[in-house]
C-alpha cells in the first residue's frame, strides 16, 4: 500500500517540500535586500471572548509605530509588525512566538498575551534568547520571581501588587472616615483575581487594622449567572465590597447586583471599573463606585494624555483601553532605547532599556522608568477615585505615592522570598 | 443442535462478521511493518539535513504529539466503536505528570517518563472501570464529565498545579545518555522516535487477534460476548492502552512548550482529536496521522493569514462532514479501490 | 473549603430561606436555557451542540431590536422569532443531511456552525462586549417573598420558565400535535406512511428548540453582558442539566436544573473554590448510577 501520508514519500509532497526548501535557502538573499526593515513579532489574542485585548493592544502599538516610521524608523530601519492570533491557548502562544522568530525572521517580540500565554512566551524567550517585552500580563511573579528572570525579557504592563498598595491605602482612608469595618470580596477565581484580592486585603488591613473580611465569593471567569455570588455577599451584610472583576464579567455583575439593590447597601471598590470598556458599556452604572484607573484620558490631567486619548479615538473610533497604553509604552521605550544605542539589535536594545526613563503621557510625573533590577515598568500614573455615569467618568483621582509604593513593594518581595 | 453444528455455526459467525482479511498475522507482515517504520524514521531523521527550516522541526514535533493522541483515540473510536469525548484528559495528565515529576523531583527523564505512564495507567484503569460498561452516547457523556472534573481539579488545586497559570519556570531537562532535550534537534529525534515506535506498537495492537476482537465488539458487542469474549475486560484494556499513547503525546507537548497548561486537559483537545479523526478518516490506520498533518497545516496557515480562523475551520469541517462524509484517507482508499475494481471489470 | 459556613447556614432558617430561594432562581434560569436542548434530543435524537449559538443570537437580536425600537416586548419577540427561523433553516439545510450518520458527524456539523456563528457575530457586532441594559419598567427594588429576596425581573423569567414547562409538558403529552411529534420521534417511517410530512415536523421541532434557546438569550440579555462566544458556557451548563435530568425529558430538565441550582447556591458557601467541580462530580455520579439520567428513557 502506498504510504501517502508520510512526508517526503509521495512525489507531490517531495516536490512541494523541495520548493519550500528552495525558498528557505533563498531567504537569506531576500532578507539581505530587505535589511532596511526590522520585523517585530506580536503574539496576541484576536479571537474569542478576550479578543478586545488583542485588538486594542494592536491599536496601541500601531499608533506609535506609525509615528516612529514617519520619523525614520528604529535606527534608520522601518518597523514591520507581524501580529498573529494565538486564540488564547498557551501552546499556540508558544508555537506562534517560535514561528515569528524562527520562520518569519522577527528580531524582537512584543508579547501581548494574557497571563498564562505570557508565561509560555517567556519560556520561548528563555530558550531562544530573543528580546521580548510582555505588555499585558499583570501577574507580579512574572518579573518579581528571580526564577523567571532572564536578561532579554521586560514588562511594560502594570503590576497587581502596585494596584493593591494604592487601592489598599485609598480604601483604608475611606474606611476610617466612613467607619467601614466589615468587608466582603468578590473576584474571579483565577490567579489574577486571587492574587490581586489577597494583596488588596493585606494592604487594607495594614492601613486600617480593624477591618474584617466577613465573606468572600469566587465566581469563575466568564460565568454568566452571578445569582449565588450576589446573594452570598448580601447575606453577610458587609459595609463595603472589593471586586477584581473586569470587562464583561464586571458589567454582568453590576447588572445583576443592581436588581438586588446591592449598591444601595454597601460601598463598592472595583479596581477595574474605570476603564472605558466598562464605563461606556454598562447601561445603568450606579454612582459612587470607587475604582482604580486603568486608562482615563483625564488622568493624568495633562494635555499630552488628553491628546493621546483623543488621537486614538479619532483613529480607531473607540477609546483606548488599559492594554492600549501598556503596548504604546513598550513601543515608546524601544524607540528611545534604539536612539540611545543607535541600533535596533535585540541585545543592544536590552542593555539600553535597563534603567531607561522616558517622557510619557501615562507617567505619574510625566515620565515612566524601566526598572533595571527586575526589568518591569514603574512610575506610571496610578490612582483611585469615584465614578459617575458620564464624561469625564472619574472627575477626581487621588494619586498613589510612588515612594510609598516602592517601599512597600520591596517589603512584599521579601515576604514572598523573592529577594 | 449437536456440538459439531454449534461449532460450525460459531465458525461461520466469526467468518461472517465484517472484518477484512482475517488471516493470522504472519511474521512476514509484521516484518514489513517494522521495515516501514525504520524507513519512515530514517526519512524523518534526514529531513532537517535536507531542509534547514526550524519551523519544519517544530511542525513535526507537534505532529508527533497530536498524531500519537489522535491515533490512540482512533483505537477507541474506529476499532472498538467507543466514542470518547474526554480522551484529552490523558493528554493533559501526561503533560502535568511529566512536568510535575521533573520539576519536583530530580529524577532522570526516562524515569519520569515511565513514572508518568504508570500514573496514567492507574488513573485510566480507575476511570475506565467506571466508564466502559456504558454504551454509545452515555460513554461519551461520562468520559466528558470525567475530563471536566479533572480539568476543574487542575484549576482548583493551585498548590500542586499552579492553577490557571500552569506549571511555570520551565521543565528541567537534564542530560541523559548524552541526549539533551533542551537542544531542539535532540528533541526532534526523540519525538520522531516516540512517534514511529508508538505508531508501530499501536499497529501491532490493531492487527493482532486482540485488535480483531475489538472490531468484533465494535460491530456487534452482544454477538462477541455470546462467543465468550469478556467485552468489559477488552474495552478496559484498550481504554488504558489508548490512554498511555495519549499521555505520551502530552509528554512531548510539555517538552515542546517547556510547561503544562490546563488547556491541555480541556475538552477542546478532545474535540481536536475527534476532528483529526474525521479529517483523516477512521477506517485506515494512518488516517489520524493524515488528519493531524492536515489540521496543523490548516491551523498554521490560516492563523498566519486571518484572524477569522473560526469561519475557515467551520467551512472545512462542513466540507468533510457534509460534502465528503468521510475522512481523507477513507476517501482516497475508496477511490483507489474503485479504480482497481473498475480496472478489474474492464480487464 | 468552608464547611463551617455551610453547616452554620443549614442551622439558621434565615440563611436556609435565602440560599434556597437563590438556588431556585438559578435553577429556573438554567431550565429556561436548557429546555430547548432536551426537547431537540427527545424528539430528534440529536444532541444540538450549537444550542449555545442560538442563545447568543437571541441575545444579540434582542439587544439590537431594543436599541432601535426601545420596546422590550419587541426585543423579546425579535430574539425569539429570529432564532426560530435560524433553527428551521439550519435543520432543513444542514442537520437533516447527517441524521442517519453517527453522532460524530452531527457533533461536527454543529461545532462547525458554532465556529462560523461566533465569527459572524464578531464581524457584525464587534469583538468588544456589549450590554442591553434593564428596561426602566423593571428598574425597581427587589421584593421580599416568604423571607427570600426576589428581583421582579427574575419573577418574570421564572414565570416564563414555568409556562414553557407547562406548555411543553402538557402539549407533548395531551394534544394531537404533541402525539404526532412523539410518534414521529418513535417511528418516522410509519408516520410518513400515514401521509404526515415528517420533514416539516423535524424542522418545526428544531425551530422550536432554537427559539427556546433564543428566547432564553433574549430574556437574559438585560442582566448579562453580550460577547461573541457567550454561548459556550451556557452550552456546558445546559448539557450538564439535561444529562443529569435525562435527555429528552422536560420534567427531568426541570428537576436537574433545580438540583444544580441548589448545588451552586449551597456549594458556593461550603466549597467556594470548587463549585464547578462539585457540579461535574454530581454529573459523574448520576451518569454512573443511572446513565440515562434521573428521568431519561433508554435511547432505542
């Protein structure tokens, strides 16, 4: 029987493979002719329930790449983005990342995957030694854990622990003023939800020691029906609620909590509320939800930030998301690093990036810094305020103090055994 | 009925059950299988020297992982008629078992490999003992339920499995017998070895008397038990054997991504196994292998061109399910037979 | 694991009432979504794996109709009728071709359409999640019934669910058309020999099943965010409910849904991080003890 399935045995497949082989041999010549462009690979999620992560990451990248190319490119080389969908599966993310580097000739990687995909791409970066920036994963251990540390990987996403320090401080102040002693939490049951909530509670209790958690609920990610979660919280009669729910889940939860009149019975602190995706979608947004900023064009209240937000909206007909600014920052850092190193080579970029500070519309003081010690972003605008159902959505934001954040973060690392 | 008549009736029953070419496996045929396997391995080993494409190496490694998984599923679906919706649980079990053993203990890779297979045997035996007595669609439901339960446990048991983040930090790959699996070429050769030997073993199982027992069970389980076959035992045996090969596929995947993720134990893996079998065809032994290559090529090409992978995959599935109504290998085998019959008629 | 919370609740009558009420609400919502699936299996012996996609379309049609017209009733009508038509077309053009074949082919056809439909929704409505919003008529405080808290909107949903159960249960058992449908399920050859168009019956039943899924989606839209792929989690839930209750049995789906509702409600107290696992464990136990489900009949 003819073995038509084994590669290389049937004539047709041999010819096809020889053709492919010929093309692979020819690529160096073709590549030399195109040495003017530099390819940057970007694995991300463009389909499924979290597709908005990928589309807004892509937008954030392209709006900056277009500016750089217009100004001459990276050390004279025009950027060509190769963006590919991993459908949210970590083994696909690993495969796509490898393919981008090995087959498509990408010299740099912008990893716009969510957390588990980011860990998978991190292993690829470790194996291949390719320059990689994680732009969306907020899991602190990705850079805090020394076992994960590799010299060629960076992160420009915000960190859960930073959000929790600022949130805990803000909430503690309000708790003291309004006498909120009994708290409940309701967060999605996965690493981000558990870690962020745990850290928030830790810092809340640090700043307001007589706070007590009377109930906790852990719905599954993308769970459609929150009835048992809402009633469990209501039963415990807390005075305040913390939630790390985000996106569509947060919207569903607000809708369902509304019909139980939950918002009239307790103060709600939802760290992911102040994001345009949620703010513009929720139809009956209750007033007075406390939230951390994700991306708000009025915070920082600078002209640069507002201009960036408006330009993004004009180009893509939707507001930027948290993912948008994190990805834009990665590109901005690469641009500055290549200027400093006068090269677009991955290793030189990595050396230039460590400790680099750049001007940024998203910086707390107008700048952000890529910390050299663990190669993650610090100095970005981070603050909390209360939301209203219409523009500007978060009229007043109380900023976090980066000196305090850094000090507490250092302590946190010690307790986790990361130093 | 006399003893003799009963025996004659039994022989006729065995002959008339729809099994093709029931000659006992002669040494010559087994020899040919081994020869084909060696030739295939030699070709695979030579590939990287003919074409210096890293993507091809990655592609073949993934084909090895999914090919073993899909072919093992076919042992259940095509040869025994047991439609399992939860076979992916063993793929995930293999990945996590191997990953955990390597990360937590310092044993050499072959020891971890054997250890993972032992764990899989145990789990498959327990689950199989509960499941295989159910028939048809209920077997499918309960295997799916078990897979969901295992997936849920992997997600909840964060201290052991890392929860939704999976096993992080990479899988240590200490050198053994001069083989360094962190070197892509060594991993490639190891995967090809596992693939070829796995397929060879599964082929022997399929073509052995046990394999024909399975076909008999597929065609008419009550008739099979009437002639004295312990159907439950046979089904349990093949369930465990199939689990072992699926587990090996999972081990290869965990080495490829240097980790293990809950997605490896999710129903989507079982679903992909079923598509691959449908794409390639369940009536030939190499059908699932063809299906694996097809699906992976389709996946890689389409994700390179568009982000609307769903529409393309959906149309391809419809083409095979409604248009061809059979897998590619089935179609080709039938087409060849038609031509052969046509030639015979004309002759 | 928090067994103390669970036992503490079982000891307190106030907690018992609240948890049971919420379990009842969850169960009725689950039944509303799952009943279409069990109907199609009961009559056509087909597992409609694209059930979640009909739910999704019902929600999206309803949301768009509500945005355009501002009428809740019209939105519900659009959601239900849109998916009824979709179900009819889907069954006549595609599903009818794979009835004879084995379950894998049916699974593949349904799954192919789930993939296609998800991407179509993404193309037409965009990948970002959307919200329909609660009509002002229902923006009222919750009611207190027998010590339990019940939002008025859920009262509507429970009412619809009970009505569906009653109509289907009585309709299939007592009315003439119900008997024809059951006969066509049992022996299609005979029924068509009597001059009845079985194709029409099959199409009608599938349309009805699709409509029920779409209606559930439309009714859920004011309280749940809409996103492509939202049908998937609903499919899994419906699947668990119908398998536990018995594929093909309306009463089984009702009982199964209420059981799952109670497990979720009490489970979130005692096992907050393993509530899903509890459901699957329960499903395994039922399948092992009674493969056809609590009220199911053996498939011929």
